[in-house]
């Protein structure tokens, strides 16, 4: 069964760092874009960062200069390095993968809490 498995969330103090990972398994092949969304309590799910198979990246304005997205195409894995974290970064983070054909896959979500 195809799935995305996330790891790396947790509790961190303001100004700290976390690295999220999202690995595809099962029958996930030929992935084009991979990326991350986040959803804070009572808010809509918003795009955080995306990276194409060719390495082009795009970021939400709120995370530019603090977050870095990268991927390992051979492992169908995407990473999100988050630095200088702020309380407003607190949310559930969801990874996704867009195959060249077929539906989008979503991860199960991982909680990131930024608090002192």
C-alpha cells in the first residue's frame, strides 16, 4: 500500500530548529513535486514549501529565509529544515507527493509546537 510516513515533529523553544522528514513507500513511483502544508488550530491548511523533481523550490512568504526544503529522489523522501522557529509556526505539518500521473498522496501529519 502506497503511503507517506512523516517524522521529526515535536516541541521546541522559540528560535530553535527542527527537521521534518517524509518518506514514500509502497507503490509510490515517478514523483514530480513534493512539499509541505501546515494547519494551525481553527485555520485552513496553507502551503509551506514545495520542491519539483528538478529541484525548483517555492516558499510561503512567512517562512522564506528560515525554512529550507530538500529531497532525495532516489528515496522518494522530502525534508523540511526549520530554523528560527516562532510560536506562529505551531501547527500540524503535512507532506504531500504529486506523481506525474495519478492522485496526490498525503502524509498523516506531524505536530510542531513552538513554545517556551
